C-alpha cells in the first residue's frame, strides 16, 4: 500500500468511534492515535533509506511483525478491559496497536510481509506485482490493486464529508 494507510486509519477510527462512544479520549486524540498507528509501521522507511542503504526489505523490520503488534494489542486490551478506571493509556495503546495491525494486513495485499517473523523467514503476499516499469513504484501505481487504494481513499473522503455535514 502506498496511499491508503492514513485513509484506512481514518475509516477505522470512524467505525470505532461509533462503537466506543463515549470513550475516555477526546475525539481529536482518538482519531489521531488511530491514524498515527495506521502509518506508524512505515517509520522503518527512515532506517531503510538513511542507514540500511535499502539492503533489507523494510517489511522485515520488527515494526512490520505481527509477533510485535499482536502481544502489544492483547496486553493493552486486556488491561483496559480489566482495569477498574479504564486506563486512557491502555485504550490509546489498544487503538494504536490495532491500527498498526491494520497497516500490516493492508501491506499483505500486494507487498511481501513476513507474517511469522522472526520465527519463519518467509514472505507472504496475496497478489504479486510484477516488475515491468522503472522506477519501481510505477509497478504498484499501474497495477490493478492501486484501484483498491483509490477506493479506500475515496471512501475515507466520503466518510469525512458526511461527518462534517452532520
């Protein structure tokens, strides 16, 4: 995914906002936490480009591992559910890590993701993007899957416009 992580985070935030009303966080904080979580795993791109000289696929870094985000999500969610005062930090961590999991799921659509890292060193992908064009990113933009990203973006825009009209 190239452009749909942030819009998908917005869609997730909108869905959860309706389910968790009233929540412990303000609306801006709630949306911000989820949307940041939805793009956070790509923070590894800084390391990938500036320090690693693109020698290792950035989806191999730990911020793209389910084995990192699933335990964080489960621990935060469990703590949030069992705490008497419904901790804001536990809720924020649950939302952030849930959005990071969404990011990894979306990456699996057309990008190699090491789903079982660090235990199994094998990439998984739903649909392969064949290298045909230069520069490399044209292969993704000219692939049919980019239409899915555009649809996600369009739906997020629709949700946003509908929300501000209410």
